[in-house]
C-alpha cells in the first residue's frame, strides 16, 4: 500500500513525458498555420491596394469613369474580405490554442483553479479581445474604407462635371464663331449686290 502513490506518480510522469513531444508538435503545427494565415491575409491586403492603385488611373481614360471606379473598388473590397476571413480564422485558432494550453496546465496541476484567471491590467490586451471590441474595430475599418471610396467618387464626379463644363463652353464658343462667320458672309453679299446694282444703274444712264 505504501508504494501505490509512488507508482501512480511515476506512471503519470512517464505518460507526461511521452505526451510532451506530441503536444509540442501539435502546438508547432497550429502556430505555423496561424502565421501562414496572417501572412496570406497581409499579402491579400497588399494585393488589393496595389491592384486598385494600378487600375484607378486608367478609369479616367474610359467613357464610363464611375462604372470603372466602382468595379475597381468592388474588386478591392472583395479581396479585403478574403483577407479578413483569413485573419478571423487565425484569431479563432489562437483562441483555441490558448484554451488547449490552459486545459493542459490544469490537468498537470490538479490543485490549480478550474477557471483561468482573468488577465491582469498590465497584461497584453490583445490576448483575448472581446467580440464587441472586435466588432467595433471592424466597423471602424469599414467606415474608413467607405469614406475613402466616397471621397474618390466625389472627386471623379467633380472631374466629370468640370470636363462637361469645358466641353459646353467650347461648343458655345464654336457656335458663336460660326454665327459670326455667317453674319459676315451675308453682310459681304449685301455689299456686293449693292455695288452691282449701282454699276447697272450707272450703265443705264
């Protein structure tokens, strides 16, 4: 009976020693996947910005400027949505990994509290963001993106309005020049007819 606790302790130690490499390998796999997801998300964001920066100037050379800009913005937002999905998956994996580690710690320390302690104020606030804080952050990012889209659309509309105004002014100037030319031609025709009439009258006398 005296050796029973010692045997149990020895058995637990052996089992933990066998499981430790497996746990470390699993943790490494999860960490690697999280990093890949973050890297892919950043690459998608960079790609969205680069593609939009290349596409936007070409839209001003097209007939349907606003339609071209809208398509470019939609493509950019779609790529950013894909990046957000990857970032969300990475956050979920991070949370699941933290919960798994906490569970392992509690298993290895039966006397520890069954509920994980709340993070201290000095801790990293990004360890476990609340769903509400994450929702607000996402909404702020979406509003900022929409404001940028609206500003670009407003600038494009102003450019089109100025171009229409210039075109109208040019057309009116051309019409005035054409009317002046017609008036001058009629005046010269009347002068010519008057001169011819005077010459006929003089010859008749």
